[in-house]
C-alpha cells in the first residue's frame, strides 16, 4: 500500500465537515502548521500521527490509505507501523492482509529481540486461527513459546501456552493439550502473587483437559482449586465450564448428588449470563443424572424441556442429544412398559434424522427399544448393520459389545449356533485388547 497523495484533501474535507479548525485537529499533539502542511500534501504523517488524526476525525486509519501502503524502510519504527496497520486490518476483517504485515514485521525483527518476535508469533497465531488455519496457528504458538521463554515474558508466555492448549483441545489432541496447559501452569505458579488470574485460567483449562482425558482425580484437583480462586477473586473465569466439568466427573464416578449440585450451579450461571446454548446442555446433563438416580419423571421433564428449547433455538444437535438421553430414560424406567419402549423408538428415529455426528450409539439404543417391544428380529437386524459399520471403522471395544448383545439375542431366539459364534467373537476381541494393553499388577 502507498499513502494516497490525496490524504491531505481527505483530512481537510473531514475536518471542515465536522466544523473543526486546524488547531482543533492538532490538539496538543501537533502544531497548527503541521496540520496545514499535511492538508496541502507537503508533509507525510507517520502511521502513529495518522492514527491520532483518524481517531479525532472518527475514521479508521485505513480510510486514509490505499491498498498498496508500505511504510518507508527508512522509518525507525517500521515494525511498529506494520503491527499497527495489521491490527487495524484485523479489526476490519481483512485477515489475510493482516497476516502478510505481521509476517513482514517478523522478518524485520532482530533475531535477538525475543520479546518482539514472540509477540509477533502470537499475533500471527491469532490471525491464522481467524482464517481457520489451525496447523499454522499451532506452529506459530509453539514458536511464540520458544521466543517468549528466552525473553522472560511470563504473562504473554502463559497466554500463548493456554491458546495452544485450547487449539489442541479443539483438534482432539488431548495429550498435546494437557502438555501445553501444564507448561502454562508451571510458569503461572512462579508468578502467583503478580498474576493470580492467569493461574485460575490455567487451572481451569488444565482441569477440563484432564476431564476429557478421563484423568478424573487430576481434573477434580485442578478444577476445585480454580473454583475456589474464581469465587475468592470474583473473577468467575469459565465458572460455568468448571461446574459443568465437575458435574461430569462426579457423574462418571457415580457421585450423583454432587454431580447434580455442580451441574445445577452451572445451569444457573449460564441462565444469569443468558447463554442459552449451555443452558440446554446443562439441562440435558441434569436429565442424565436424574436417570442414574432413578428419578425418571424428573429426568423426563428436564429432557423434554431441553428438546423443546433446542428445537425453538434451531439447535438440532442439542435436540438430537436430548432425544437420545430421553430414550435412555424410557428404556431404563422401572417397571418397564411397552408404551415407553415405543416412545423411545419414536424419539430415536427423530434423533437419527437430526444427528449429523456418529449414529452408532443411537442405532444401538434403537435396537434395544425394538427388543423391549418384543421385536427381536428387528433389533438383531439393526445390530447387524451396526456391527458392519464398526468392523469397517475398526472400533474394537464397541464391536465386542455389539457381538455380545447379538449372541444374547440369538440365544433368546433359540439359535445356539449363531449365539455361540457371536459370543466367541466378542471374547476374542476382549482377549486381543488385553494382550495389547495388559493390566499392570
């Protein structure tokens, strides 16, 4: 980009339109004479000066620049100029152009200026994320970590590692996410007095990563510590997420009272901040918890409400999830009843239409709904289809469960030959898995 030769005319026209004198525009930062020289195109303002003028005239800096602007290489603060311009381009959603300026600034930064290079790598990573270029973003965050360690910039280093952890968590790379968050926590704990909020943020992120990795005790330790810090400082960083994760952990560890308490707390928090998406997810979780407690009517109420809210919000994934959990309620309800099994079948077919993710679990539940209605042949046919898809996906644990259930159903049908064959296949898979991952005594 080059600065337009008409920048002076643009400034003059806007100033007059706003009823400002040259002295008004100059303020205490410039002289009236300097503004006059700019308006006549006899003087070229730096980007910093142009930023001040643009702010006073109520326009973005890009309004005064054309598409080929490049600061003069003789400018001593060229890197600052490039960063400033890139930042404004980001604000205007011109992300690709911003990336180019950040990259140019990085190429100009001195190899020993670790802080500046670390900052630029961090800015580049954020821009790449906006473009959906996660591999480039991850690479830049890793480079930022190296440079910022050398610079001793602990604060930005913590942010960089947390950003890298979040990125890896979104990509499903749990091990890498945990490693990044652990690095961030190690830095934060060395500066606890100066940066307590950053430790709370990192404890939260690490706890959630541990929970997703099913390292529940480590997750609980970090999340409870983060919860205490959030409440004491009233920062409430990801407060709802902390409570939801604790509820999830307690549910999987069968501590259902605490699971209900934490999930309800998350629900109320999301209601207070008007996050409808997470409110729906909390209500689905509460339905699952109440089912596990044997409170089937309460579970049904939660899940019907969640499905209706999801439908009204156009959140088909939540609606499908609510139907899936509701079917589990109907199939687990004691004493069993054919009408509830029929209702489970109906809502599972709706969930299958709505779901865009893996439908294996939904089909297995549909098979059970058919079996509970006495339609065993139909249930077997559904499970055979599920088994075929799992064989192709090499999902061995799930496949072993399906084979086992097929063996049971064929046994009920009096087909001992097929029952034995499927049960044996299930046993063979479990033995194979044990050989791959032996239990350490």
